[in-house]
C-alpha cells in the first residue's frame, strides 16, 4: 500500500484501484477536539480537489477534500458515534471514506511522506 498526502492535509492509502482517505495528524491537531464528522455516501462521485466530507471541532468546521477523483465505496460509519477517532487515530481507524480511483495519474500531483513532512515543517 502506498500513502500520499495533499497540501490540504488529507492522506490517501492506495492499493490497486482502491483507496482509503482521511486527514493527517497535523490537521486533527489544528482542529482540536472533533465533535462531528459527515462522510460521503457510497456511490457518490468525487472530483479531485472537490468537497468530500465535513469535520467539526470545538474550534471550527472544515471541509475535507477529495485527493483524487473516484466513486465512494464506503464511508466510515464508526465516525458518526465516535467522531473523536479522528483525534485518537487520524491516520488509522479515524479514516473518512474509501473510493475506487477514476484516474490513477492524479496521484502524481500528491506528495509522498517525506515531501509532506517538509511541507508541514514550513508552516
């Protein structure tokens, strides 16, 4: 599995033509305590860079963007009951949705882990 990152602080794990998407540890630390998450429904078509989900914390509400285009295959239902998974396991059990990639060449525009760490250190 290969992991990529966006400048909007989403991560995407890719295995073949399927992917899992969430927000990074840096993003959740900036949000503070997450109190609500709205994930996309299965079947929804997402466009790279378009709105995909919403995360609300005690500090703010933020959009989560689609790192790549594709069709949502599953939203993380666990987040409706335990949105704090985004805080405790942002790059694990706190994932937001899974999708089937529409165009794997879109991954070329994303950062690898080293580039993302360098990007975050410059903020």
